[in-house]
C-alpha cells in the first residue's frame, strides 16, 4: 500500500511522537543533533512539547514530505540506537494526515 497524503500541491504528512525519557537534559542534545538527519529523510518541521506534570514526557509533532520517507526514518536502526543511548524508555509513533485546519 502506498501512502501519499496531499493538500493541494503540498504533501501534508505529520508524525506524532510521544516519548518517556530518563532525563530531558540528556535527550535534548541528541534530538537537536539529529535535525540534519531528519532533513535528509524529508523532515522539515518539528514542534516539541513537554508534559506540564511530567517533564520527562515529550511529545513532538513532525511535518514530513511523504509517508515513505517518514517511515524509513522512524523505523531506522540508527534512530532506535540514538533514542536508546539518549535514555528514551517508551516510544510511540503515529502517522497522521491533516484533514482540516480551524481555530
């Protein structure tokens, strides 16, 4: 099955990542270092959030060029190893298609 979500001529693939991490200060530099790699895989935007009640729970909303590239990145052994080394304990990735934008 081929996934390609478009809105006009712009591809609109979003990826929601939810992570439990051991320590934000340890994890954040690894996240920052991987920005270039995300771009190489077609990622071009990331919104980073922390849980008010648990600063070691992180939610990231990524914008990606297409599903195939996003899937390759998030399933890559290099990412899994980097997350493990950065202290990520629980990782959940959900692929999303924007269907509406409202206030």
